[in-house]
C-alpha cells in the first residue's frame, strides 16, 4: 500500500496569485512557512523554517485568492506532487502540496484570558467554500 499525504500548518508568505490556464481553469499558487525550534548539540536553541508551495484549482483557487492574504495562518492536508518543465534547455522541477479533494483549514487566532494565542481550526467544505471563508 502506498500513501502520499502531507500535513502542513504555518503562515502564508505572500498573497495568493490567481491565474488562468489556457483551458480557462483557474489556478492559485502560494507558499506557507512553518517554524520549529530545537536544541543543537551545544545546547543552543535553533529556529528552523520550512516552506511549502501550495497549488489549488477552480472554485477553491478563486476563494483562496479572494479571502486569504499574506500572514494568515492555515492548515493544509494534501498530497505531494512534483511537476517538471524545460527552461532554456534545463529540466526544472517543483514539488508542491495539492489539497485537491481535502478541506483547507484556516487557523483562526483568538486570545484567552491568560493572553495566550490559541488557534481554532475552521473547516471549509467544497460546496460552500467561499461562504465559510468569508465568516472569518
């Protein structure tokens, strides 16, 4: 059995870019940055940032471009896919996260009485994706 699944949570690094393919299909591309901290062998705290490239199509692409922006925290489940193309005779590759049929979840920050930042996960369905994302 093979499994191709990735879970990625972080902040959007740039405003999502909505484009149209020659076939008329809408596509949006954006990146997410996720930070983690660990102690190295010298006992010093080190912060590491990983980036994930996200690609979405059709209605989800339009909703993301309209309602999400740089800095928004989100949670994505999807599959990894690598596409390739040729540029100036050199083969180029890009690995992306495609949340094709999985719901995108926006992390909604809110403050607790103890001034801690907590995130609530909001689920967006394919059916009314735009209406759900507007509520926040």
